[in-house]
């Protein structure tokens, strides 16, 4: 049985009603019943936190595939992380996990008018960094922020906090991940 690990922050954890849920993992598990889907979610986590957790939570379990989504928290103004440090962290994470095992997801769109610690320009920077890392390692990549911006009213995809997803956005994320997993399995 193949092991698939969801490794990310609360976005990938299907955060709802103030807590991480299993909604995304359950839908992926239902789509791939022969996989063992595990979640390693770090609510509020940055790529710094991910570097500390990658061995005990991910690589030590010997996964066949890792879906990785960090960046929304890294981009928060209060943490002061530079795009360069975020780039370095992502590169280290991919190298630690193994490029052939990673599907990379960009940070998501946020409503910076509500989540005032989110700067839209920082989200865009970190989105571009993620895209660059995906291209460098030839990783399957989902530009989540860009996809969310194709909606007429992307703020309508977000909970009141301006960061976490409503069910429609979780469905968008899950459906796209399922397609990427299928493509990865066929390669």
C-alpha cells in the first residue's frame, strides 16, 4: 500500500470552526482507497516549523508521495520572513523529502483587508517563489492563489478571518490535488 502524506499548515488541514479537520484527507482517501493517507498538519506553521518537523513527521515514515503546502503563515508581516529565506526553506524541504515524492502547492489567496497581518504583495512574492521551486525540481505544482483569483469574488471562498477556506474552496483544493495525484501515479 502506498503512503501519501499531507504536510502543511491549517489550509491543507481543512481548518473549519476553529480547528483542523480531516475533510481534505478523507476525500483524498476515498479517491485512492489503496493509499494510506496520513496528515501531518502544523496549524499556524511556517516553513521554519516544517524544517523542524520534516524528519519526525514525514521522512521517517518513508512516504511514497507528499503533498506540501506552506506559505500563508510565512507571508505574515509579523513573522518578517524574507522571500529569500522562504525559498531556502522550500528548497531544503524538497531536498529532505526527495523531489520525486513532492507535489507542491502555493500559498493561497487571502483577504488582506480582513486579515490585516497578511500583505497581498507578500503572498504574491511567496507564490512566485513556490512556482520557481516547483519548476527547478520539475515538481507537480498547483498555484492555489492564482486559481482562487479566477473567481469573480475570491473573498467569498474564505471564512470570516480572511484566510481559511469555506467548503467550496476546500473542494477546489481537494479536486485539484486528486487530479495531481492521478497524474503522479501515471508517471
